[in-house]
């Protein structure tokens, strides 16, 4: 038999095996192309490249390789000593595989048993594994998010930020840069009771502790500072689910068209989060702790004393609003003229009672005689998500817990606390995790279905 005839006959013998194997492998990788979300964007090229490589390899195996063997074969070629010594082992291996395959083909129904057993093991061990979006990378830096009590002044927050910075400079020898900003407009609402910190560490080869160990130490230290709440946040390795960057890993949104229901359920929900061992530190964006002083004018009494509503409003505006009246220049610079009581006379609610104004007869009347003061609290800002009134509950993870554990714990709390009028959503890293999990399961089931169909077709053809 000539080399060309041998190549042609050999290609015909392996044609079915090569085609069936290639189709089976392509069926495993092709479903990755249909994955949605950021996981699909990451692995779409991967699926296309691998599927294309398998199909190109099949084409080369049936065309180029036989041709090269036929054209480049050497006549009277002697085998080397290495070949002579190792060939018996491979022949024996080939014979054992052939015998086992023949025995298995006599009991083809066992394939379904093995397939069911392997599928069960996949779900069994998959349920036992910790679920995470992606392992946190050691990026040599982490963030600090600080929230002081509502109503705290800039000086109060700045003093706390300085104390935290001093603690880090003294207790973290691995720090290279410690940057803190009070009332940052670029990393939050810009309110005077908020703060931001960025801690840059030395490179991993220059320190003995990992970034996670340093973060755990700083978290433990900040819990001893009761003047404000401090969250130590590491940047997620993968992030595309919305929400502010550098926020806590677990973010759970509760929605309701009735604002009062949200107000009633948030304290109960937060209590459940704080008592759950999965979480370490929690926060909510919808807070009802902004102090307000409601001033109500007694119209009848004001009329009797000769005080108009306009007089009361203008007096309060001049005393507390910080209104700009004019500008003046000094040494080439322009300054504003602002009318306002000094801080010593506007720090306490009782200062309102000490204000006097003139009535229509020119007599001084104490403001306390015509107004009533009522202290109350309200949210600094209202939030909406998908056009519904909403509140986002955020939580950090205790050591050993993952985003999957946090999302499951949030869902259990929601089932326990919320009624049917509420709806829930995920955002931030939690949303990324949920999308990647559902997409991965979809891709796995589709690949499994295509794999089984290709096997059934191959069995039918054979």
C-alpha cells in the first residue's frame, strides 16, 4: 500500500471519531457565548476561541496531518531504543483500553447511571463549596468610609478623621500613604458628617502580612472609636453591578410605595442584620436621624400682640440663614457680607426663645410668645430604586463568610421581616454575584444538554 493510500484509508477510519469528539468539545464551550452580564462579557471571547480552536484542530487532523504523513514519510525507518523499550507498555495500555471499552459497550445502560451519579456529585459538592464572586486581590490599598452622627459639625468629623489617621500611622507599619478627607464631594454625599480614607500599603514582597490581615486589624481598631462609624472596605476584584465604588460587599435594596412602611421596617431589618454572625458592620442609606426644629407660629396670639407672619419669617431668616447681603473688597480680594448670629447664640434650640422682634407699635416682643418649637428627626435624603421608594442596606462580611453567605442571609431576613407589599433587589457586588451565579448555571445546563444530544447522535450513528 502506498503512503498516499494509507493516509486516505487512515483518515477514513478516524473520521467519525474526530468529528464526534470535536462536536462534543465545541458543545461544551459554545454556551459560554450566550452568558449575559459582565461574566458573559469576560468569557465570551474565551468560548469563541476554544470552540474555534477545536473545530480548526478537527479540520487539520483530517486534511493537513494525513497529507504531511503521506509526503514526509521515510522508507525503511528504524525505531530507536527508547521506542523499543517503551512500546510494549503503550501496546498493553491500548489493549486494556480496548478490552474495557468492549466490556462497557455490552452494558451501555450503565452510562446513564454514571451520568446521574456524576451530576448528583456536582450538585452535592457545589452546595458544600463557599460561593464568592471572585477572590479578593491584594491590591496594596483599601478604603475607610466614615459616618459621624447626623448633625455633627465639620470640626467634629475632622477631629475624628485625624484620630483615625494617627491610629493607622502608629499601628500599621506596612502603610505607605494614609490619606484622609473630611466631607468628600468625590466619594459620597459631601455632607460634613462623612469622611473618606485611602490607605496605600507597601508591596506584598516588602511585608509579612497580607492585605486581608491588615484590614482585619484596622477593623478591630476602628470599633474602639465610638464617636463615628467606620467601615474598612476592600475593592472587589470584579465589579459591574452599579452602586458606589468602594462600598460594602453586600447591598440589599428594599422597596415599597408606602414611605411609612419603610420607616417602620428598617430598624427591625437592621437589628436582624446586626445579630447575624455572617455580617460584620452594617449601614443603611435611608436614615431618620437628621435633627430638625419645627417652628409653628401661633397666628391668633401673634395677631393679638401685633406681630405679622412676615416679621417672624424675616427675623428667623436674618438670624440663622446666613444670607449674603453684599460684597466688599480688601487688599485686592472680594469678601461676602453675611448676616447671621455668631455660633455661641445659634447652637442650641433654646436660642430661638431669646430672640426679640418689634410689633406694629414698635414694642419688643419675645419670639417665644408667638411660636411653638417641636424637635423631630427626618431623613437627610430620600432614595428611589426603579422608581420606587427604597432603602439600601449594606453590610460587611465576617471573617470566613462570602458574598454568597451574605446574600442568602439577607434573603432569609427579608422572608422573616417583610410582608408582600415589599420588593427586594440586589446592587453592587451582590448583584454581580447573583448574575454570575445564574448565568453560570444556565451555561452549565445548556452545555450538559448539548453534550448529551451529541452523545446520543454519536451512539445512533455508530
